[in-house]
């Protein structure tokens, strides 16, 4: 008994040691171990041959640590517990394992079920017929003379066929249905409901090899030879097409859902579809590090996006006071090497609108110019065309000509030949709005650096340099 216990303990220790050797801890962040396989996955994905700015392992470590710290911050904020996050993450995660619940037999069963459904419907409704026809086309609003001429022509063709003319040769020469005429009149296989009732009533009542007298449909006069008649095609002849149809229409997902429902209902003890998916993820992730890392990457990526948007991207874009303060503190960073024009370049249909435009926005804040002009000049009809912004030389031909006095050719849009500019020339940006995109980008970078510094103080990071040295780079 003691020997068996000792052997079991030795096996456990050996197994544990083997697992640690196979995938050792590369770093610990806030007490949570990060295995080498996760770091290798991230490093190699972000430093592939197609990446321009490839990093070595030492340079990539800080970037990876910052990434994991942000994920920790998102979890601390409870983002991973929100219904929106759970729904999006589980949809993606479950999609990775859902295909494992079915095999080829399940797809084959569905393909045969689809076949039997179609076969039953078609065979119970008269099966299939393969007519060849010659059409004498007749317009819906044909005159009596045109109707008589069409009937006479159809009768003449029918008489020629009765007297031994070759149907296919005659169809190629005289049929007004050029598509089937090129095939000797062959319409291919037809099931009920596929063509007009007048045509089907005749052809489905015919016997194989029979020739019909001329009859009328909404398209004109038909003369039909029934070349074949049978029940629906055998399964083997359609199997490849049905399976292709299953894949093209995304029907595998329906097969999977049906299989999962069936498994959940049959389980002892009772379980749910989600529980089955959770268990399958656990089992497959334990065996497949690639899947495990893919799922983790998506999980962490969702968290990273949301927390970064809250604390950096969206925050910076909407923090007007913060942007103004940042611009004031770093004004020299945004100095221009030459003056710029802050205003509008515009074209008018009516010469009188040139001055009217200037009067309408003279006492309006620059940010509100576009809306003011739209309401006063373009509310019902397009009277003016306007380009608004802060322009440097080369940005706009009309501004170059009128403000910077460059020898530039400007062609006004047709119908809007009355042109002008309105605004003022600035030697340097007066407010952050004059260089908003630059200030927002720099402010976002500033907030992120501060955030990272705070996270570095808040969470303890321990690197295992020996394991990092063994990272497999490929």
C-alpha cells in the first residue's frame, strides 16, 4: 500500500515537473503567471516576416507587459463581467469549438434529409419532365393581325414536323427562344412551379416522345416534344451539389445547433448547450495551445480596446479642458514654419451670395460656420459649395491664389463661377482647435504614458530572464 502511494506521488511530481519544463513561467504579473507559450505566440505573431518594425525579445517584453497590465486594469474595472463583453467574447470563443461537435456523418445525414425533402415534394407533384420546344413569340398587346400571323406560322412549323422535319434542326433555325434554340429546343429538366401554368399543363400531361400541337402561353405559341420523363434524380448524382449547397448557405451552423440541442437534452444529468460548449473549450484548449492562445488573445483584445477607449482614446477626444491645457503647455510644439489661412473657400451660383456669405458668419464662432451656412444657403437648394479648414500652401488652389498669391490655376465647378475666400491668416495656431488632430494624438499619447506609469506602480512584475532566453523565435 505504501509502495503504491509512493509511486503515485512520484508520478504526480514527475508529471508536474515535465509540464513546467514543457511550458515554464516566463513572467509573473500581479502574482499571475504568464507561460512561455503565451509570450511566444504574441511575440511571433507581432514580429512576423511581414512586420516592418520587428522587435527582438528584449525590446518586445515591455510592450507585452504593458499590454497585460492594461488587461488587468480592464478586469479590475469589471469590464469582463458586463453582458456586452460576455456576449461578444462567448460568440467568438464558442465559434472556435462548435465545428468539433459534428462529423462527416452528421453532414451526410443532413444532405440526405434535404434530398428526401426535395424528392418527396417533386415526385408527389408529377416528377420531372424534359421538354424541347419551338417558340413563336407573341407580344401581350399584339394586334389581331399579329395574332393571326403567329398562329399561321406555328401551324406551318407543326405541319413540317408532322411531315418528318427534324425537331432540333428546325428549333435552331426558327424558334424565337434563342437560348433553347441553340440547344435544339432543349429546355432541360422542369418541375411543376418552375414555368408558366399554360406550359406546364401541357407538358406534364404528355408522354415521352410525344409531339404537341401548337398551344398558347403568355410568351406566344409553343410546339413541344417531350424528350424524357422521370421521378427525381438518384441521391448519388446530387450528393456533391447538395453538400456544396450546405457549405455555401452556412447550413453547417444549423446542423451544429441541432446536434448541440440533441446532446443537451440527452445528457444525464441534465445540462445546457452553453455548458457543453464551456466543457469543450476547456478540453480542446488543454490539448491545443494555439487555440488556447487564440481565445485568450481575443478575450484580452476586447478588454484592451474598451479600457483604452475609456481612459485614453475617447477620453482625450472629448476632454476639451484637458486638450486646451495640454496645448497651452506645449504650444511651441505646434508652431508653424509659415502662415496658414483659417477660413473658407467657397463658390456661389449667384454673385449676390458672395457678400451674403461673409455677412452671415462674420460674428459666428468658427466651429459653427458650416451649420450656419447650410441653414442659410443650402437648406432647400444648393446655392453654395464650401471648403472649410486651416489651410497651408498647397492645400487648396483657390486659397493659394487668393490668400497666398500664388500663380495657381483654379477652375470653378460648373454653375458656381462666383468664388471667394473668407477668414484670416494666422502666423501660429491660436487655439488647439487650429491643430486639433495633432493635439488629440499627442494628448492621447500623454494620457497613455501616465496610465502605464500608474499601472507599473500598482502591479508588481517579475521577469524570468532565463526562460525569456529560451523563447522560440520563428
